[in-house]
C-alpha cells in the first residue's frame, strides 16, 4: 500500500513537499477533485446559508463566507490564471436562492522566499477572495463571521466541526475489481479532535465514526464553536493496491488517515487590514506599501508548479496598486526590508504594450518574454522602453499578457525620471544577476540602490555586457522631496488662457480631477455668435513660473501635464500634482512679438499646446421643429508647432467690447 500526502485540491507542489516535514515516510501527491467530508453528515439546506458555505471554482474546492463580500479558501485552490484574471474564478452559494459571483480581487496568502530558504515549509495555505456582495438571510450587508485567535498549538485537544463538499467515499476493491472514489458536490460535516500542531498547521485524525476530510474539501472551514478556526489544507493518504495516485487525481485514494488545516489566527490581522483598505494617495510618484498590507498578493517565488512565478507576482502587485489609483507596481526586497510593494504613480511610470512579434529581437531569439529569467526579461523591457518612451530610465515586464496568436502583447512598465536615476555599476558586481531567481534578483538591486542613498531601492535594468551595466534607483537621494511651494508673485498673477482660434478659455475639470483631459469652456457657439466669451474671475485660473517652467492651476496647486510623458501628437494634456518632472510638466512660453498672445511648447516632447475643436453631432429633428445640438467642448492636446491660431493663447482681458458686448 502506497502512503502519500495529498493536498485537498489541484495544488502547488510546494505544499506537498512542505507536508513531508511531518515526518511520515511518504511521497507527496497533489489532490484532484476537491473533497467533502467522507462519511460525514449531510448539512441541512438552512445551515448552508447560516454557515456561509460556498463552492469555489465550479465545486473544485470549498470555501466559507467571512462577510457578504469576502470568502476564504485554500491558496492551493487557485491557479496562476485565477491570480492574473480574478474574473475567471467562480463562487457559488447553492442555498435557497442560488447565487453565482465572479471574483473581483484575489489575495493568495503565500510568503515570498528564496529557493534555498529552509523555512519554505512555513507557508500559510489560505486565500481571501472578494466578490460582489452575496445576500445572506435576505440582506446584502451585515454578515460577519467570528474568527478564532488560537494558534495551532493552542488548538490541541479542541473539538472542531469540519465542512466540505467533495469526496463522499474512498476507492475500494469489490470482488477483485477496483472501484474508484466517489465525489459529490453536497456539503457534509464531521467532528474531529485536534491532536497535534506542526508546520503552522493543526492536525486531526479519522474520528470514531470513520469520518474524515478528503479530496475536494480544500478551503472548507473548521469551526471551533461559532468561530472560524481554519481551512482544510492537506491530508495523509494511501493508494489502492495496484493503482497509481498521480498528482492531479484522488480517484484511487483508498484511505485518508489524517488532515491538517491552515489556522485563521495567523491570517486574521491581514484580513482585517484588507477590509479597511486604507485610502492610498495616487497623486504621489511612489508609495511604499507595508508588508502586512501586501504579503497576501504574492505567491511563492520558488513554487515549481507555476509555469513562471515572477509574472504571477508582478500581475498580483499590479492589481493591488491599480485598485488604489496607481499605474504599476514593483516588489521590494533586500536585507533591510520585508517584501513590500512599491506602487508607481502616473508621473513615475508609463505602461506600454510590447507585441510578441518584437520579443525575439529583444531577447536573442526567445519567443516568450515571461518564460525568461527575470533579469533577462527586465533587460528586454528596458531596451524596449528606451526606444519608445522619452526619458525612460529603465523598464520591467508587468507580468500580464493580452490577446492570443499574432495579437499577443505584453504589458511593459517604463520608469520615468521622477525622483529616480540611472546608475552604472561594474559588470563584475552583477555578472550573475540575469539568471538569479526572482526574489534574489530584486533583493540585490534594492540593496545596491539603498547603499547609494535611494530610500526606495531599485533594480538591475540590463543583462551585464562589457565593463558596466545599468541600474534604476527609486527615490531622491537623502529622501528629499520636490519643493511644491510657489512664490507669492506667481500666485498673484492669475490669467485666463483663451484659445485664439475658438475664443474660449481653458478651464479645469470639476474638483481639478487628475488624469482627465482638459477642456475649453463652451460659452458660445457658431449659431449664437454675438460677442465673445467674457472674462470672469472663474476662468482666471492659470499662472506661469519661469523658474520651474510650470504652468500652474492656482486654485488646486496642480500643474499642466502631458499624460504619461507622451511624445506623441494628440496626447492628452491634463492636471497632475506637481512633481518637478522634466518629462511632462515643463513648458516654454513665448510671446508673439509685443502682443498678449502666447505659444506654449512642451520642453520634453517639443510639441505645442493645441486647441482641438470637437465636431458638432448630427442634429436630431423633434416633431414639428428644427433640431439643433451644441458641439462638445474643445479639448487641449499637443501637436507639432505650426504657428496656427489653434496654438495661440490670449492671456489678458483684451477687446472688452467684443467679449462683453456694448457698455
């Protein structure tokens, strides 16, 4: 009889190998269809709802509701696809009224460690999943499960009630014929006594009623009274003689002797932090997120079950930061810090698409950017950014792909020159970086940049060649910040900016919102042309600081900014918190002779501000009348400088009579 240790669902090999530390002479095996409690009592329909029992991934695993919007299950129930695309994960509450939800956020509670870390067995097999609210007892709010505070060793001797919806009967021999295990998707439960605590798990054995947790119960709950104590993680099993128990199936498992749960006590603090979801500040160039807020997002860097792990890490971080208004993210490591995440704002990074067809030329023939070691993929991304994003000081793959076949593209993050710098180091110092594992590669870069005084660390940006290679470091040296104070004389010089071609003033969006294309006030139309737009205090919003070359929106303190530091004609011009960046907020203002008309040219792109009128939409004729629709407001963009009136801006109250009508 083959003795094996089995995860309760399709899972990562790391958890199986971690379970070997129990001391059993066993070969690790992975679970197949996720189990319910073998021989357990059927859970009454009314109790399914009150307990919050749900089916995960079409019944592949079990789960339990924590609040109306959050469930918990086992981390090994989720694949790389789920992490990269939460919407692919289906959650189903098969209660009186069947409710189906797709995940919106996934937090896999794995710790990121180096490949040779002897503590790699100390992983917590738990994942939190956010979903659109589920109704419990007629309400979409107010449900909250009490969580245990007991660590595994404190659970010893306690009776727990375990629930699961997978395996109903183990495999057996019937008159010499092997009969496979039987699986259903109905919840059952059994009561077990915790008898030991090992590997940050609490363990229990088959009970006197011959009941046991089995395949498919993964992520199912164990309750200590009314408190959630843990979720089912792995089991000790044996295989039916003459059969094999491959990693992807429980079909021929003939006996489950003991199982273990991941304790809720070790994760409740992180769950509470995620529920608070503090308000981040996306106006900053960078924001460093503490480990307790971020650790659930990153899977194990050494996990061999994932095709490539660093893309999963990267895509998880993207979602973490994007939900808080940032554009990109990078993991932070190093000797002096835990694995935090660095969120990058729009002034610090730009995300562009890399067509798969361009990858071979950047990687010496490789066809899949994400299949390369991280160092080599970063070198390719840096090279691609350097040729396409003005001022980029480094780049790295985002870990996300879009499309299929010829339309396949990769997200690439191009770091801009804001509070950062490119450093050159001797190749001998980083010669092996290109092939290092993910965490080690990132750690080396962080440590080197911090040693130079860059508080937020950095990364190696190129495969070492010749005598030097480059690094990208984040955060100004000494921790200094851009001085956002504006001289009083600049603050007092309020101006209206009228586009001469349309005779309309530029205004900020409501609330001076960022990342919204700036528009001109639509105060007259071609069919209502008696006099021009009047000058009012409400449109005198702008000033220019010749020392910093910034065009300031005085009421908000924000700056005129080329979105994403784009060098392309037609790019949006927006408001954004002033950072001092040379890439997207510095302007050369020139007067046309002795007139009060300016042209405004981007110092980085070399393009001029341009008023772009929108075409009038087709008229809609109402019954018995003539239809008429105003054109939409003109937009502010940048275009090649041509001297046209669309690129001329009047900044004073000129032609009073024409603008205001007769006195």
